[in-house]
C-alpha cells in the first residue's frame, strides 16, 4: 500500500550527519510489519530490512523526481507492506511511482521494478549457462532456494538502481546478460 503526501519545505525530512544538518525534500518510508508474513511481533524502530529496502526503493524513484524549481514541495512516499510473497522493495518502487503520479507530482517518467532469480544446481559436466534457469518476478520459495536475488528498477530510458545477492561463488556474464534482458 503506497501513499504519497505532499507538503511545503518545512516538511522536508531533517537529517543529522557527520557533516552537519541537512534535509531531503523526497523520501520513502518502507514498513514491513510482522503481519505481512503471517507472524506476530513488535513494531518499532526500523530494522535492517526496512532501512535497506527503503533506501533501494527511494534511490530507484529519485531520478524521476522533478527539480525543486519545477515542483517546490516536499514529497513523502510511505510503502506499507501488507503481504509478502515476492519483492516488496520492487513493489514499493512500482507503488511509489503510481502514488506520486496520483498525488499530482509531475514526475519525469514512470519507474518500475522487478526481482530476478536463478535456479541452478551444479551437476558434473554441466555449465551454468546450460543448466541455470533465470526467473522473472521471484516469489518467496524461489528467493529462499535460488542462487540469485537480483533487483532491477528503471524507466523506459534506463536503469535507476540495481541490487544483487548471490548464494554461489559467482555469476557468469551470460547469466547477467540474460537476467538484465528479461528484467
């Protein structure tokens, strides 16, 4: 469930860093409550998942955000994951892009995202190129049992972000080429 909220410059996200104070006029808040995977538990400060997935989705959308001169508002996208059986970060990219448009933000272009996976078991005499299966829009089982989790977001003009986890020692250029082409 992605929602966009607009405000004036006083609603920019305030930042404290080693370089001093700062602010962001566009930010994405990603929430992954335990109920999204059928569990109970405490909901509190953001954890590793919320920070990492939120940052990936925010960076994916950032190139489509209009300049402050063209659109002098702060923009906050909240992505609340209500059920997880796929890539919730890429769902946040797609939902966030739609929410910004619905809120009237003159985005430079729409942004979409997809998670790619790979199933492969090393067999004597076989090669990764011959035996690997590259999957589009992986779900929970494929993510858990697969050899690769590769997230790609972008516009019709190009890629805005990439993120990859692999559970094997390497991926060949041919597999990466196939995964990017499918994405």
